[in-house]
C-alpha cells in the first residue's frame, strides 16, 4: 500500500529536519496521488541532483535520476517541463551539507 503524496512528503521533510538538513515544498501537487520530484542540493559542493518518483512492476514506489547535469539551471528546466506535463506534481527541495536526499525507497 502506498502512502498519500502529502503524507510521504511530510515524512521526507521530517527525516531531513531530524538529520539537520533543510527541506521545503516548492510546489504542492495532488494530495493523494501527485507524483513527487526531489531536488537534493549539496551545500558543501554546490551541486544538485534530481530524483523522480517511478513505480516498479510490482507497483512499489522507486526513484530514478531522470537527468544528470553539472548545471542547476538544466535540472530546474527539467523540473519545469515536468510541471507542464503534470499539474498534480509535487516538488521538494532538500539542502544538506552531505547532499543527502532522505529518500528511503530504492534509488536507481
């Protein structure tokens, strides 16, 4: 059973805060079934990564890095394109000195 998107996002933010990181909802999507994108910003190296929610063959939530780039502007452009495709999309930004994303599911 999958958690509602709003509950999953709340748990991600709480995990980040407990670990001393900062996490912010940049865009709220559909409460129950909105897809989530997590942008993890490593404050020590000033580099970011983007993780997008996907679903495996068994219906379980998993995470992929749909785009990799040295330039944050390219990552932001990807996120904006996804928002244009999916009005129910959630976007969460995590800032951490170690660049952690705080996603507990499988990340591929």
